[in-house]
C-alpha cells in the first residue's frame, strides 16, 4: 500500500457514512423489536468500519492513474456504491419500515449490507490493497450476518 491522500477512498467513505448519519434520524418503525446483535459479529463489524475508515483515505493506490484493465475493478466498485445510494434513496423516500429496509434491491439480498461490502472489496482489489481487504472481510462477516439475522427475525415476526 502506497501511503498518500486517496480522493477515491474519501468519496467512498462519504458515500458510506452520509446516508448512515441520515438514517440515525430515520430508523425503521419497529426496529426496537429486533433482538440484540451477536457480540462477536458486532466486534467484527466495528473493527471493519474502523479499519476501512483509517485506510481508505490514506491509500494512494485507490486513485486511478489512467485507464487499464484494472479500471474495470474500480467501475464495478463504483456501480456497487451507486446501487447502495439507490438503496438509501428508496428507503428514505419509502415508508421506512423494517420490511422496506431489508427488502432486496434488483434481486440483491440485504442490499444495505451487501452493496457497500462488495463496493469496498472491489475497491481493495482495484487498489491492490490487502490491508483494506482484511478490514472489508471483517466488516462483511459482521455486517452481512447481522443483517441476515435481522431479516430472519422480521420474517419470523410476520409468521407469528
């Protein structure tokens, strides 16, 4: 990893965190009914978040230096992040229910968890940044598993 400012890393962090900050005042109705998150998964998720936040803006490798076959990794990452923003737009414009928050987007399950992890993972591949990838893996294990458990809880609540 080449240390230096990464404008791409900073943009990806803004795409990740700005909607999450807005979400804090727009949580879905009934979220308090969901059970407590698994402690190990929460630690993995938080470790991933902290690591990504530290590495992405200082990994100069994440900035494109021209067009090459590697640029496809960046474009795929950007597509995931664009879809992540579509997910948030759909949620913020919608009814703000648990069902809408965990609903698939274009067939992608738990898109609020899968899309940012995929986008950041593809960015790590593009930048050839294994340090970032390790934190993305930690985030992915924790974040996606937590979302899948919540989705199952919602499904179980509906059946009752």
